[in-house]
């Protein structure tokens, strides 16, 4: 229900909240469709998954590039926001790190076609890698520092090295059913233990 402000209903706040919820629904639907069908999936599939008309998608995201960028940023944000929560709720900092790395792996292996799109020359994609690093490196650093401070892991490995190593282990995981990137990443994270 809209709140009153000075005798008038403040509908703009509830509308903004509704618009944010709608946008989140669209981003979640687009992410699910991208995982299943790649970033070139038809917009009608995304609209159907979100339960909206195609016009609603184009109102929020006028171009496919706008939608891809928004989904990518949304998923990076979700991964970044999970770190502190996992650190607060996991039995140990290493357990939090392991769980976060699993989320990071999920993020990496579900980007069907994104690498090619990111190399397309569209200026909108240029800032995504910096955004990825700016949001995720501090989270990984915090998790590594907490695990090192607890004495669970060796402290020689930096967040960038770990994330890069995990990323390299995930290359090809989406196209080769015989390759189990998650098992290799688990081995890497277990190898951090003292």
C-alpha cells in the first residue's frame, strides 16, 4: 500500500518498488533462459518465462545488449552479495569460501555464448570485466583473509590468482560433458587447507 506523505499518497515509491521487482523478475527469467539456450535465445522465450509481454522487456531493456549487460551485472551482484552472508552463516571461513567458490563456478559455467558477445565490439560490454573484478575481488579477498586468519588455509594465494585459476578450470565445462570442472575446483579449494 502506498504511504502517505503530507496528506498525499506517495505512489512514486511503491511504483519504483514495483518496477524494481518487475525488473528483477525479468533478469531472473532472462538468466534462466540464457543458461538453457544461450544469450542469443529469442526474447519471446524470456517474456514467456517471466510471464510478461515482449513490450515489457523492451521497455526495460531496449536492446539485447542492454538485457545481456543487466543480466550479467545482476548475477555478479548476487555472487558478490552472497560472500558476506556465507561468511556469517557457514561453520568456518573455509566452508564459506568453498560455498562461495561453488557459486562463482555456477556463474562461470552458465555463460553460454557470453564470451563471444563480450568480444563483439559493442561499447556497452567494455566495462563488464572491470565491474566483475571490482565487485568480486574484494569479496574473494575477504573470504580468503578470514580463512587465513582462522589458520585454516595458507595465506600465500591472492584473490585474483584464485579466481583466475577457477576461471581457467571452468573453460569448456559447458561444452564437454566428460569434463567435471566442479570436481577440479573442489580439489583446488581443498588444496588451500593447511
